[in-house]
């Protein structure tokens, strides 16, 4: 690993320069946020929310609060992204606020666990739903599912290597596809409401069996937030946005309220046809909903779920590769990951590395437990970023902030994030302990590979240099140029 000077692309960079150019429009930005958030969550997570909430009314309230909470977080990140105009999301902000070691630990966990396992999980859901119509009994063979998931990740990685424009077009198209699928569900729900299918939505029964267990209600909220996951992903590509000071907050204000509206109305639509008992028995409520109302055409729901997951994988690959690229550019990962293709101007080595890591986890057994270990860590890092933002408000009161939220919003979000972390530790102490130990395993890696890299054996340095040069020749990549 070697320290590289920051060189971020800005508007007005000449076309002849080899840099990551600002090509993400407002439409593309909305596609990244919406397309990444809406994966399989809204088609599957309603079961988890309802199971722990206990009643239809409370589950709808939780979905609404989850949308408001995510919107507040995204608005806070809008201020962060326009104040610190660097790609990398919370990694970049934690580095600015707290220094290189905490930032490296964030990068370390994202590198070895969070990003590859989440992409593998979404790709598996894509593959399962794609193959489900061919196996009506519901017993899709495991090996083909994993192979198709690997093909999904590989194909999308190739598209991301080839062109930023093609990657954003794929994101836009599949975002429209998932919005179309949810529009079908919502419109059916509206029709059913006008036809009088409101048995489970009537005020007299809507709060029946509401849970009084605070722990279960918090768990229901966690399940809802899982479906909203990805609201902060646009901040990982801030440098590649056109006019981020305007388009970043605009994209947030368009995307998050839209997703929240869709999630709440989709859940209302589900309850027009599905009873609470059927809800609890189903592993995928959208598929059961389709079976009830679409008849012989019910196969289109799992296909649309699959397409939704395909778009989410693409968004995750696009943003993850930039996280690794920025980490390498800061000298915290090997040099090769900080290089971009000389013609396509894409971070090819970072994309390929991300692809390989995700494919490894596809065949690594139980990836779901790994995701569980680090759910609290995500909120810890987000909380740290927001805490740093509050600290800088008082440390640098005169700093230029193109977007500035009322101080009550970051304080509220910080306290809520801290509460989620504390409750996660309380509810699953062993999982959080294992996750913390894996995170702390990055400390010796940081001191050996980053802080004291100049003390590494010369033979190791020469070997890494030869490897870097070989990969440069194979992939046609170089460091991005300094801004003119």
C-alpha cells in the first residue's frame, strides 16, 4: 500500500485528462438512490416487520417512521456530501473527522465483509426468483442458484468496467422496471380498496394484536430500515456527479419521499388481499399477493423481484468500487486499486476486486449470519459521520456549506443511530462481539500495511511493484492525473 495524493474530478476537467469524470446527472442520481434502496426488501421484509409489530396498524406506522428516519439521514448526508466533496461516503467523512485509523477500520469491514456479502445476498435473491417459475414446487437447486448469482455479479461488473454511462443506464432501466412492478401492486391495492376489500384495514381491527414488547417493536423497526438500506450510497460517488451542490440534495428530496410513499402504499395494498395469518406464513408476500390476484400471470412477480435485485446489485457494484478506489487513493489499499482505465475512465481494478470478493462469498456457506454480525457496525459508522458533522458545526461555524440542515436534524439522527447501536448490542451481544473482533482485526493490518509500510521488507515491496506493473499492463490502467 502506498500513499497517493488526492485528485478528485471536478466539473470542467478537460476530456483529455485521465480522471473519473463527472457524468452522473440528476436522473442518474435518483436512479442510484431508488434503484439501490428498492431491492428485495419491500417484497420480503414486510413479513419481518409485521411479525414483530403484531398488527397491521403498527407495521404501517413503522414503515412510515422508517421512511422519515431515512430521509432525515439522507438530508444530513446531503450536507456532508456538499461540504466534503469527496467520494467514499462515511469512509471519507470518518477520515476527515477522526483520522486514518478509524477510517481504515470502516474500509476494512466494508472490504472483507459488508459489501461482498450484501452483494452476494442480493444476487442470490435475484437468482432464486429468476429460477422460481421453472421450479413450481419451490425447491430450486442450490448450485444453479449460486451459478446464476455469480453470472449476475460478473456481468454487471463487466458493464461497470466498460462504461460509466452504460452502468448508469442499466441502473435507470432496472429502476423503472421495479417501479413498474410496485405500481402494479399499488394499483391493484387501490382497485381492491374501492371494491371494499378493507377487512384488515378497518379502524376497528387495524391495531388488533399490537405487540407490547419494546424489543420486538425495535426489531420490527430494524427490519423496516433494512428495506430502506442504500439511502446513503450516492455519497460514495459524489465526485462523479454533475454539480453535486445542487443535484445531491435534489436527488435526495426526490428519491426518499418517493420510496417512502411506495413502501407504505405497497404494504397497504398487500393487506387488501392477504390476511395477517397469510402474511406470517409467507416468505415473500409480493409473490403470494401475485398468486392471489394475477392467476396464470403470477410468474411476473418473482421475475420483477429478480429484476429489482439485479438493479440493486448494479448500484452496489458501482458505489462499492468507488469506495475501494478512494481508499487506495488515500494509501490505505494497494496502489493497483487506485488506478483507472486509460480509455473507459472507470476504476477497473477496484471493480474486478469487488467482483472476486463477492463471488467468493457466494460459495462461502452461510453469508446471512455474517450480515447479522455487522448490521450494528453500519449504524455505528453512520452515527460517527453524523457526530463528526455536528462537531464541525461548532468547530468551524464559518465553513462554507452549500446545504445546511437545521441542527436539530443531525442531533436527532445521531441520537437515534446511537440508540439503534445500543439496542443491537443488547439484543444480540454475541453477534456484536464477534463483529467487533473481526473489525478490530484490521488494527494490525493498518499498522503493518499502511502506517509502517516503509518498514516492509524490500523483497515484499519489489514483489508488489512487479505485481502492480503486470496488472497495469494487463488491464491498461494508470493513476488518475492531477487536476489542471
